[in-house]
C-alpha cells in the first residue's frame, strides 16, 4: 500500500471509530516470532498497519548483506497475514515521518526497545495515544537463521 493509500485507510477507519495500531520493522525472513509479535500488536486495536523498511534503509541499518527478501515481497507477505490490515514501505532510516502522517492511536515495539528510544513516541503520546512494548519471543532471530543457513 502506498503512503497516500494508508492515510486514506486510516481516515476511513478513524471515521468509523476504529483504533489504529502501528508497528514497523524489516521482517526479512518471516518466522513465528514475527507472527506472534504482529498478532499481539493487532490485538491492541481494530486495524494494524505495518511500516516496512525499504531495501535501502535495511542496508543502512543492518549492513550490505541485508535484506535477503526484497521490500515489495516483504510487504506482500505481511499483507497476506490475517492480523495485518496494511503494509507500507518507508525509505527513511526511521519510521518517524510515517508515524507523523498516519497518527496511530497505538504504537507498538518489542520490549527489547528502551521506552525512550521508540521512534514516534512523541507523536503518538502528544495526541493522547499510547505506546506499548510487547514481549519478544525468544529463540527466533532472522540474523541467527541466516547464520545457520550460511554455516558450512
């Protein structure tokens, strides 16, 4: 979904009194930890929008060997999940601009993020929304999956 389409979706949902939840990430090789995280996020509202790092921003954040899966495919896979209402690719290094235009009611990140390091917190809390840190499932990591695949 384009950024403009996501804004239209949010306006429609908010007009219907729905609670908008937002989270973001790379979601390079989808694993059960991702799915459980997304389900927890979706349970916090009526619609879940996922910001997906562009390939360029993934390389900036994770190095030249990532992502494995191209941005359009990562967004397509996420959009196919029942708990995800929309996936929007963003090219900035952080989702701050996307959070600013979508103005979600709930912003979700993993509990591995320090509360004061969650990008967009200022925007969401300024409009009376809440920021929720959810538990990350141990034993699941794209980086560890890639290390296992590449190990001789």
